[in-house]
C-alpha cells in the first residue's frame, strides 16, 4: 500500500460551531460536539489529509490524551461513514506514478480539475479515469448541440472522434449511449443505455414534449449537449448518474434519486433544467414514486397534471386532469381521483382501473355487484354517523338537490348506497358499513353538483388515502380523518363481494401504465 494515499475528498468542507464542528460533503453531513478544541484537532487532521497520507498512518497517536484520542476516533469514523475519504495513487493529480507500477501519466494524466472532480465523486478515481480513457467517444448530430457535446466530452479527458452528421443527438462510448434532442424552446437528455433503447426513448420523449420547430438558442443547445455528455461520462466512468445526485438541502438523508427512468428536460425564459420521470415502453421499471409524481408529471406524464385550478374547493375538494374531474375530502385525494379518471382513457375498454392492485380489485368487485338485489337498510343505521350526516346535508341543504338515498344490504358486510334526484342516478358506493356507503355516495353526489359534471360518480374505500398528519391533536377521531382507515377493512369487503359475484379477471395495461403502478380488472359489461 506504499503507493496509495488516503485523502479528504475535495468536496468536503468544515466550519467551526460553538461546541465543535460541522463537516459537509455532497450527499451528507455530520456534526461533532464536544468543545471548541475540536476545531483545533480538525485543522491538524485536515491539513495532512488534504495532501494525502498512507492509510496505515491514519490512526490515533499513541501519546495522545484520552480526550484527543476519542475526538480523533470519532472524527475519522464519521469521515469514513460519510464517504469523505478516498484512496488515490501517490502523485495523483501532479503527474506522479500510480500504485502497482502503473503510471496514470501513461493513461494521459488527468488535468488538476478533472483529478479533483474524480476525487470528489468516484469510489476509485484511478479506475474511473482508466474507464474514461478506455474508448473513443462518438458524437452524432448537427449544429450547436453536437458541438457542445463534443467540447464537453473533450474537456472531460475523453478521446472524441469528429462529429458525424445525423438527426437528433447521439453520444456513444463503448457499451454506453445517451440520446438527446433540442427544439427551439425545449431540450432533453435521456438516461444512458444501449443504443437502440436510448434512440427509442428519445423519439418518444421528443413526441411527448412537442417542441417548437426552429434553431435552438445557443444557451439551450449548450446546456443540452453538455448535459448529455455529462451523463455519458458518468456511465462510462462508473460514476453515479447526475439524476441520482439531487440533494435535499433540508435533510441529511442521502437522496434516493427521482422515480423511474429520469430524463433531463431543459427550457428557456427562464433557463432551467430539471429531471423528470419517464415511463418508458422499451425500458420499463418497477414502480417507484407516487402516481402524482410519475403519471401526472407536468413535462413527461402521459396524462395532464391534476390540479385544483379554478375549481371551487368547498365543501368537496376538486381537481382536474384535462377534462377529467376528481373528488375527495383532501386536495391529494381529489388530485389522485382526477388522475385515475384521466388515465382510464389510456386503458382498454371495459377495464376497471385502480391506483394499485387492491384499489382496482375492490373497485371491479363493487362494479360487478352494482345492480344486485338486496334487503333495505333502515335510515337509523347510518343517519347518526357524523360523517354520513355531514355529506348528506351537503347534498340536500348546501346544493338543495331533491335527492334520496337508497341503502341496501347485499350480503354479510356488504352494503350499497345509491343517490338519486328526480329519477336520475347521481352516485353510488359499496362498503362494509351503511354509514361509509352513504358517506361515499353523498360525497360523490355533492362533488358532482359542485363541479357541474354529468353521469354517475363512484368513490370507494379501496382507494389509497394519504396518512393524516401525525401531529394532529389527540382529540381527533375517525370523523376528523375520514376516509383514512376505511381501507383497513377492505379485505373483508372483497371476500364478501366474491361470495356474491365470484372472481374478476386482471387486465394487462401495457408497460407505461403498469410501470406507473396502476392495475386493472375486467368486469363484463362495465363501461369506462
């Protein structure tokens, strides 16, 4: 190990505090408390570490006092735990020889800025540099984006062939490729991968973004070309993709990265660049992230982003995704409902769509049981429930609808409520308890009147409702958070419905909707 040095990553910075010191890197940070003397210990430790010390010498001196020894052990341990120390060959960054007798000058020694960057981000800077020097990169494209990508790859130390003419922007180095595109108002760079996959994704992303035709501004072209080059360099060097390096400045928890495959989308006026989740048909991934983040992403989501907009918000929360209106007791619930109603247009005809398998299955079984005969349920079995009474009053008092509700028990633990006005069915619901069935049906009927939409509306307790704020007052109860908690009894409801209607069959939705986490079941005769 004589040819190896242990260095403090250049990205690490420290500041003194009133009781110790705070050290921060790119992805995490730590604080050590114990007195002002900790800063003096840090200064004496950080100086040699910045230059590099043999790993075996990074130890507590035998003659150190117990207090200093404990402080050194703690600081060194925290540096290791937060990955702020890195091994480099002796002479790294100044033209010296690497370990094992291999000179990194033989690889074309990295310039100081590249050496410092690799020390900051790479698990093994020398190995990353070897990968970057292992192949010749090829840039295919036209105009300013291709020129910017070529400059960026060259500046990163790669050997780059002259630009080849071609449509779009395609960067290839060894087994890695990145495709990008740049219109007059928007640009993008897809995630690295095989050539055929990145080209297919780039074509689909360009179609989704529908950028304006024309020559892109120089600044947008430079941003797209450089970003594509950056993603290729990271893939080739074995470094984290830039999309995974998003930092939450308010938390020390390392970021998990954006959900699904991340595509960088750039725009002008003002100039901005953000990673957005992409539901790829050629590179589908397991669901990661919420439906609102993925399916309704404002740039790349396949359905319009659900938002309250100018819709009235009392007494029912409303949201719209394109022409689809969603209903709920909270904004999150309304946005999710709107998203699912919009996504039904992308599903096969007759498919009952849900936010997840439990929701889709519960809704499909309810749809199958929608018109079954049953026995009437007396009004006093639900009218005393505060939630049911609240939403029923919204229908008949707030919106003054000449409505009536029919409540029917279909079987053990299965109750249906249907709201009608002037002979027209406004809404329906099937739940375990009469009060929940009436509450859901009345909520839907009130939302329908509030939004001014037509057609029967169904809401159900199988939907995934957001967990209430844990800081809520201790005196709050079910009525405060309803319908949160209704889903806890969903398995029993499904069992009761299966006894009445049998099983329903799952429906394949295709890679895009399934990658978002959606599920669907077929109900004979069910409409969208």
